[in-house]
C-alpha cells in the first residue's frame, strides 16, 4: 500500500483527500438537517397538517366539482389583487353560471381582458383576469354586490346607468337597460334573447336575470351593500366572552382534531373538530352565528367582528396564529396568556400563548371581538 501511495502524484492525493473531506461534511450536515427537521415537525404539534379550506367565504358555493377545483386559484388571485377572500364563494357561483368550470376560459374573462372573445386559452389566466375584473367592477359598483354581478354580464355601462337612476341595482333597471341596449344592436342580428321570458320585453341584450342565475349557486350572509356580513352584535368580550369559554370548555377531553372536521352534525356528535369549526361551535352555543357549519375557516373568521389591540384583549376574544400560513390557526382567548382551541395532538384544550411557547412565537397580533 505504501508503494502504491508513492506511485500516485501528491497533487492527486491532496485532491482526493479534499474530496473525501467534503463528502464527509455533506453527510454530517445532511444528518443534522434531518434531525433538526424531525424535531421541528414534532415541536409544531402537527399544525403543518392543519390545512384549513382557506377563503371559502362567509357563505358557501353550491357548485360542481369542475368549479370546486378552481377554489385554490380563486383564493390565490383574490389575495394577489387585494380582494377579500369572503368573495371567493360568490366568484365560484359566478364561474358556475359562466362555464360550469369547463373550457380554457372558465370565468369568461376574455372580453374584459382584451376586448374580444377567445383571446384567453389558459384557465389560470382566466381566473387571474376574472378576479381582477370582478374586484374592479365591485369597487365601481360601490360594493353593491348585485350591481357588480349584473355588470359582470352587461359591462361597465350598466353601472353608469344605475347611478343615473337611483344608484342601486334593481331587476327593473336590469330589464330596462337590456331593452335600451338591444334597440341599439338588434339590427346586427347577433343578439338573441337567452331567456324566453325576456322576449315580450325585448330585453335581449345580455342576461337581465343574471343576478338570480348566479345567486342560486350561493348560500351565505353577505349584506345588502355587498360586504361580508358582521356577526350578531353584543361582542364576545366581557360576560358573553366568559359564556363562550364555558361552552367551549365542555369539550375538553372529549374531542380529537380532524382536518375538515366539525362541518357536519355527525362530526360534531362524534367530537371531531378542527380549530375554526370548534370556534364556530362555541359561539353558536351562546347564540352567535359566525358562519355556516359547512363553510367556516380561519379566513372567514378573520373577516368578521371588530379588530382589537392585543393589549386590550378580553376573555372571549378570538386570536389568530401564523402556523403553516398566515392566520393558519385560531382559538378563543381565556386570559393569562392562554387560549382555548382545538389543536393537533390534544383536541380541544387550553394552550399557552406566552412568549417562548410554540403558539406564543406564532401569535400574529390579530384579535377579533365577535
């Protein structure tokens, strides 16, 4: 062996040694990373698996599987364009009416994007531009949701027409606008009544009954002005907050955390909850409706109630934590840097949110009073 080493040039020996040292270092680092990763996963109390529905909104969309698959994209582009995610179910209902989730332009947003039909051939681009257009129309309609929906079908000219005739959407205004516009274009032969009941009115421009057509796919609590509905008044702090906590405590030791659990009566009867469904259930016990059983998420809860400075928290306030995502976990503050929630390993339990603890390091300062 000594003779062999003498025959090998020193530069090769040195190079080989450096390579071996480098590989050894990589092996050691990989081991450390693997161990650290396992420790981090264990320390997070299984929160990485707590993937809430995310943005299903104050209401729920009653749509086909083809439309449901676009929910993540709608949430993504709602966040990108600064649109409250409580409007995602409405946009899903709109997509159901427009295309049923089929084709390369499921939101039928080609005309608003480039002025002609068929210029969009990517479903993701359709969602991107459709959400942007929906937000733009919603703002121009001053959050009159029905006006927004009808204008998505008619075009922006309908908003101007409504503003000159009372300022609020009515079915009568939709019909009269359709009549006026049809008189201008019927000579082209390109416009025909999409609804037979509109033929006697000569209201054959667009779909004058578009609002009802969309809303038949939606169940929810969006107010008359088109904004997400606030929960029942009274506030969750103070005496009513204590009642919420007392109601929630009755489930300690009787539940287990299940992703998506708590959204049916059979789940509730069996004690299967996740964090947001538990919060909804606790408030329901004291007569406060903070969202539908089937559609509540951390994202719907954070749109409701009154924002509270963390320094002014009271028992019964709702607190949010950044776990696997922003506002990924939610619970009910009980005082003394503790909250009541449904956590991954414990089910419903009281957990610490003091500095230095898992949840204390992830408390993001968002506090809502219902």
